[in-house]
């Protein structure tokens, strides 16, 4: 009996225990999806979904997009319309990214209602970072997740001169200069791999053709 139990357990180990739907993932094909991949209908929704996950659905030839609906954009539009009633026109795309008063506000943690930086934990992180450029905000949003979050104090200490930036390797110092010597982005990992492996090293100038 125990042997049969272990045999069955080994066969189902690693299998998905339930079906889930990506919150914003949309797949696009050149014909009905049922002709390309197996489909599934979630009993809680009328929208059909693929049985393949986001990794395998692309290998099946489908194009995957993530469409996010943000109420923040509506709030900004309403705010601009209200301000316009006072004969003040604000163009969101023209707002400067180096406004000192804005960074002073962020450094105080006064960000309730500000997308991605309004949680209590994020406000505390902002107070510790005291951002003074858009790159700080981008780095904080990237760091504020399980795992990388432990690097926030390191980033802050190096930014404020409380800790010296440690060089991981001289060849990649320039890649990490913007993030205080901390590896933050996937793109940095890719660039580091390229540089240290010499994968895309600049080719030497080809020699002049020989005349025979």
C-alpha cells in the first residue's frame, strides 16, 4: 500500500494543483486560439484561457502582451481637467523630472495616493533613501520586492556617503554606477554577463585586403 502511494505521489509531484489566470495577460494568434493550443474555461469567468502557461504559449507561436488598467491615469486626467477650469493648463508629458519640491515631498514620505509608492513600507523606504533624481525612484521600485529589498539599506548608505561603494569587478563598475554599485535590474545582469564573458567584445579592425 505504501509502495503504491509513493508511486502515485512521484507521478503527480511537480504538477500544477489548480488552474489560474494571469491578471493582465492577453495572447494573440492569427487564427482561433482553439486551433493552436488547448483551451480552458474558468468557471468564475466567461473568458477562455490557454492551458499553456506564459512560457510555453510563446513557444507555441502566440504573441503575449500584458495590458494593465490603472485608475491612476484616470485620477491624473481628472486632476488636469479640474486645474484647467482655473485657466491653468498642465501637460503631464511636459512635467520636469528634476523638480526639487517634488523630491522634497517624496523624501518626507508624503506619497499617499501616488502610484507604486503609497504603501507604508514604500513611504518608509523613501524617507530612508531621500531621492533626488528619477533614477532613485526607478531603483527603489525595482528593489522593493522580496529578495532585492534587503539591498535598499545598502543603496541608501552608499548614496548618502555612509558606506563606500564596493567594486564587484573593475570591468563592470560603469554598469553599476547609476545604482550605487548594487545590481538592481535584469538588464544589468545581462550586460555584466556580456562584458565578463567577452560575448560581444568589440571586434578588431579587419586587416587590409591582400593584393595577389
